[in-house]
C-alpha cells in the first residue's frame, strides 16, 4: 500500500496569489508563504497524493530529473510536517 500525504483541512486557510500560496494556520495565528514550486504541489496535497505522484508533478512542471524532484518533494513535505500542516490520523 502506498501512503498518501494530505494537507490538514482543519484550521488551515489558503489562497493562490500571483502563483504563490499564502496560508494561514488559524490554530497558531501564523501566516506562511509557499513559493511557486510548492504551489505546484499544493493542489495535489489538498486532495491527497503519494510522494511518487508529487515527484512526477514537480519533475514535469520544472523539467527536473526524477531524483531531483524526489529530493525537493521530500524537503517540502518535511517542512510542512514540521509546521503541522499535514493531516494526521487524528484529523
């Protein structure tokens, strides 16, 4: 079984503005900005996606090697996890 990652739905508001994501974590009253690379992945994360799907999306959007895309996806997901923005089983 392949694990899907997804943004948490509760207490997270966001908008796409000029190709970048501006998000508000209402639990912590914290604004976050996501650059164009992350904004490319954001829609898939709202519905849930595998790491492989995210890597493929990034590789195609920016003409990256699969390895480079996978590293960038990993780094982005680590940041989202550290910020508490990914859904957990409790959500």
